[in-house]
C-alpha cells in the first residue's frame, strides 16, 4: 500500500503545477502528434496545431495570474527571456523555440520531479500511441533509405527514423534519472535488448550509441569520490567546448583532413551546415531559413538542405543570442550538479550535450528532458526563487 501511495504522490499536484503542466502537455501534443509524426501531412494538422498552441498560452497566462505574488526581479527576468525567445521565434519560424517558450514560462515554482514524472508518462503514452497507429496502418509508417546506401529505415509513424530513436533515448535516460537506476548486468542487457531491434529498424547511430553507452558509464555516477575543483571546472566548460568544437568543425570540414574525415563519419552534417551558413550567414535574433528534409527533397526531386547539428541550427536559424542562452543554461546546470556532487545528473547532461552535436532534437524540450531541469535550475538562485 505504501508503494501505491508513493506512486500516487508522484502525480499529485498543486493548482499552479497543474496549470503549468496542462500548458506544457498541450505543447507536447502539438510537437509529438503534429510536428514529429506523419500526421503533419493531413489537412487539419495546421488548425489543430494552432488550437493547441493558443490554448497552451492561454493556460499559461492563467497560471501567472493564479500565482499572483511575483517577485519583481523574477518577473523582469522571465519577461526579458520570453521577449528574446518570442522575437527569435517570429523572425525564424523555428518551432523548437515556441516549445522552449512554453517550457520556460512559469517554471520558476514548479515541482521538478513531479513535472518530469508526468512528462515521462505523457511522452511514453504518445510514443506508443503513434507506434501502435503505424502498426495497424492508421498512421503512415515513413520508410526511407540511408543516404548513399540501399538499407531501409523505418519511422513507425514518426516523421523520420531518427525521431523514433531519439525519443527512445530520452525516455530511457529520463526514467533512469527519476528512479536513479543502478548499474548492473540485467539493466545493461535490458537496454541492449531494446536498442538492437531499434537500430535495425531506424539505422540511427547517435541516439542508439549514447543509449548503449549509458549503462556502461553508470558505475561512474555512483563513485563516492568527491568531484574535485579541476573536474568541476571541466564540466562547467564542457557545453562550451562541445559548442565550440561544432562551430570549428563546420568551418574546417573542407579545409582540414582530420575534420573532413570526422564529417564523413557523421554523414556530412557539418558540410551541410556550412552550405546553409554560406547562403544565409548569421543574424543576431534569428532568420527564416529554407530547409528541405530528405523526405520532402525526394518528393520535390531536389537536394536536401539540412541543419542536423543542434548548435549550428541554433546559431544560423535562431541566432547567436539563443545559442548563448542554451550555453549558459547548461553551464549553470553542470555547475549546480557539481556543487551537489550529483554525478548522475552530470552523466545525463553530458550525454545530451554530445547528442546535440549530431542531432537537432537537442533544442526541443520534448526530445531532451534535461532542458526542463536546466530551465528550472536557473530559478534556484536566491534573487529569483519564488516563495512556495
């Protein structure tokens, strides 16, 4: 009985938490059901998406009124970040920024663990819903080839096979973070049993490799040795190092043989980004960028126009100020985890930072649950923290 009560407590919410999560889940439905599934090709998709987004913002406005007693510093800080995200969203039309805005608004006083339990349950349900729809033929199972290869890749209802693999990775890591999974051969075998068939379905490499590495790296998360000052400095700089390497790889992928080989290994991600950069340049607050997915390129008989590196897509499409925002978010998150001696969070953050070097899904809070942790972490400073 105690376990049942504990499970129920995970989902028991205050009114403020409930309003926030209602807004967040409306956006999740828009992102996963519309943007990330093959349902986005239906006639009603645009109408449903606009309805969900409008409803989300109305609910969030209601939450801010309900919360009432806002600190002036918190309100000004929240509004400043909101204006930056909204301005870049309207300039670029980059949907991930709208979802970031929905996650940011009102998260200052939300119970993070309860929010993540509901986030995990909702994302798992929507993922299984789309897969089930694809298996019974109600949702299109998009099938494609790996570029330059005759091997087939299956999306099971999502807009791309990589989306399915990325969602699986996020679900595995989120469940592990919430339950503090311990290392062991049975857990590693369970992960392996899940990702092997997923690899042969999707032929995804990044999300599959990072998911496979997770149980092997778990013993590090349970080391008792304190995180020393040099390690704390390294982890605080880790997001900046990866972002800097991504930008350098874009510039050097056609000039330096080492970077050229690395780019070939990564399916020309950095060369594709360089082509987009040469065409559009960089705008401080973002810009409209015409991208063409592999799927649409085949329909239109054109070459794909891709920005698969999250940091480079943010830099070129959303603008350098938003890239700086992401960087500062994660520098602060790593710093807090180091101060708390929380190796588990450091490991999960690091895997997602590496994921962002190869997939644009890092920028989407519904593909990367650590964004919620990083956003909430910013409000854990005395001058911003809302009284509960």
